[in-house]
């Protein structure tokens, strides 16, 4: 099965600075890589995703990059704001045997210092 | 409507009780999922339904029994649970299994406490 590693587990940055979270995956058949933001007591919410035929995707202050050869992908948040504070999960979708579930990384607790 | 709705939001049950969690979506999605999330941990996949048929059971104990009555509804029947089963149970749906539209929408979850 798929294995997703995520680093760091905690990231503290000054408001206005950039934050980068990195993930690696093990299954080269994985072809879909979403990022979820989860605030305390709430559901995971998709913030950006990337498919294996694309190397980079950007949505305002958020960007994701994918390196298929190295099997890693990263989330970049620029001009961080207090409301960006949350736990961020990367995930990979494995497609072997018709399966379609997401395997999540362990999460990064992002803290934006005012 | 881009909502996945789960009921109840909170549930406390004894180890001898039988209860059910419910999930509903009206986005026309043909894949539905149950995930379990313990505190400070990522969601873990439990079951996947594709076109109303169970396609993945991630070695989940039989005290958890999923059911998909139709393409909009997903239930999780609970029986003889243990205190360590206390967690947030998340339902999700996506357009189809293995297709291009694989964005998964999560419900708000059911916070389950087993006493």
C-alpha cells in the first residue's frame, strides 16, 4: 500500500513570511495529491490539489509542486496570515486494484506568530 | 449543493449498544468513504463504496458494518464497540473511483465516545 511521509510536524512562522510543508510518497502509481486544512474540531477542507501530469499549481497565496521522479510534493503558503494557523495534511491517492482511498501524511501544525 | 451531511454530530454509546452513523450527499458522487480520525492523527481509511458496492475494506473489525442503501446514502452500523474506538468518524464522497474527478468532500464528522 501507499505510505506518505510529511515534514515538519510543527512549523512556526512570523505573520507575512512564507511556509513550506513537504511530503514524500512511496507508490509510483499514485496520481492525485491533495492538501487539506483542518481547524480544531472541524472537517478537513481541500485547499489545493495536483495531478501527476502537472508539475506545479498555484491558487493565490497557495502553491503546490510535484516531483514525480523523486516522489515528493510540497505546499507553499506565501504572505501568511493568522487565519492560516491550522493542521495541514498532504495525501496521495493510490490506484492499484481499483482502490481510490486517500492515504494521509501525519499532518503539520502550522502556527502563525503575530 | 456541495455538502456532505453526517448525523449525529455527537454520539455517546455503551459497549453493548447498537448505533448507526449516517451520511448523505446530493452531488451525484458515485464513490463514498468512511474514515476514522483519532485526536492529533490523520484520517485513516476504513471503507470505500463505488457505485454502491463495497470495494475496499481496510481490515476493519466486524463490529463496524458499512451499508450503502443508495447512491446518496452511506451508513456505518456500530455494535459491541470498545473504548479505543472513540474517535471522529468522517464520511467523504468523490465524483467517481479512479476517474479525473477525484476531489473528496468531507462531512463534518460524528464525534463518537464509547463508554
